[in-house]
């Protein structure tokens, strides 16, 4: 005949068990187990406890025995379970990963869950779980561009030096053109935003001409000097530099950070700069426009003023752009550059190493 183990509890254990049994935020399973132990400690048999709590007799026996063997920790935590046996072998999972990362399907540039499921003889949901578990997203791709400028390091350190340690008694201006800004009008009026529905606009449009914005962003205070012109030749570039000359204090040295566009290096531009020694031109590395902070201003301008705008003429577009610059200059906020040249070079070095591995494979 099987005899239930005797349950002996100390005063501290009784107090803890009673807190568990009465606790409103205590998990229900722990409440029940605590009640079982307290009743067992009171000398009741398993069948009496089962009847009082309305549970199965073998449940009472299991937790009574567990407490007798391991004490409080035995009822607070469940024993680890083996769980369901995996239906897919590790070899199959690794083959899905290999095909995803090293092969492409016939007639497509990347795998979908359905095409991979057909190739592997599995369900699309199984492929989706494997991809999610291993962080694979074949439908997504990120763009990148590494500069091949032989003077990359020299130009990088020059520009970053101006950002992090600007010269005294000087202005550092990031300059560039945002060319071919289109004055787009929609073919039909859109609907305004309202509760439960976003604003709408037609996908097609009417072109009403283009303009080019020349802008100079001060790294000191975020002020912007801007001008819209119909073209972006060296004549317009030189005209804009002269505007900068007029609108900046004459006693200040001017350091211009620009990209390698040919008009910036035109002989007439170089001749004018030679006659105005307070201007110093610094070029970003080729294919590294992200180094020029005025590009961030262009992004904000496009997002907030241009992309959703409706312009029936170029003059209307230019008026909107210049108004946006005026509003920006009322309370400008400078963009703070934090990346060191050494950190950028380390990242570029890793990227080149990865590209070399792919090229040699």
C-alpha cells in the first residue's frame, strides 16, 4: 500500500505559502500548489485535499511529493520539458539557408517563400519560420556606394576637420545644387485627411517646368543662403558664390564644402576665387555626397515642402522654396556632426574587405 509522504513546513515556509495562496497577482498554478501543501501539512490525505480543492487526486500526489523532496523551489518553478520533437532536421534547415544566401531561383532575382517551398518540398509557412529565425529577408536590399577616390582619406579628414574643429574667425558653408526640381500639378484634386482616412492625391501629374536650388548651409548656426535659377552651369554657380560674398561678413574667411561637379572647378570659377582670397574651396571625395551636410537640408525640404506640393508654375515652386528657407532661418537648427574620420575609415575598410572577398570568390 502506497503512503503519501509526510509534509513538514517551518514557520517561514508557512507564511510564504499562505502569501502565495492568498495572492491576487500570484499565478493560479502556484496558488493551487500552495493550497495543496498547506492542507497536506495540516495532516489531510490526498483524497480529502482533492475533494476540497476540486482537482484530481494524482495532481495532489505529484505536488505533495515534489514539495517533500525539494521544498518551496519545487513548486515555484516547473521542471524543464523536452517539448515537441523537431519535424525538420538540421540538415534541411541549413540547406534552406544555403540556397537562400548562395543561389537564386530560375527566372527571378531572389527567393520568395513560395518559390523556396517548391524547391525544397516544404510549406511556405515553414520557410517563413526558418527565415524569421535566422534573420533572412530575401525581398529586401540595401544600396551602398564606396568611393574610389585616390585622395579619399585626405579629403575625408579635411572635411571632417572643418566640422569638428572649424577655424576661428571663419564661416564653414556646405554648398550644393538641388537640380531638376519639378513643378508638378496633379491631374485631379486630392481629398483631405479625415478620421479613418489619409489624404489622397492622384498618381499621375502634369509637369510645369523645373528649377535648380543653390544652397549654402552654415555649420555654425544652421542658417541657409539660397537662390533658385533655371540652370546649373558654371555661370549660375559663380553667380551664387558672389551672392554668398555679398551676404556674409566681409571680415570673415569663407570655407566652402562642395562636391566634385565639374562646374565647381571651372576655370572662370578658379579665376574668381584667386581674386577673392577669403574664399577656400574644399571638395568631398567622389561618390561621397553624404559628407556634405547641406544634403540633409535638401532631404527635409523635399519631405516637408516639395514631394506633396502642387505647383502650377515654376514661379510658384520657387516662391514655396524661398519661403521655406525664410521660415527655416527664423529659428535655424545646426546639424551636429559626430562621426570621427577614424570611425568612418574603419567602416569603409570593413566594407572594402567584404567586397574583396566577394570579388575573389
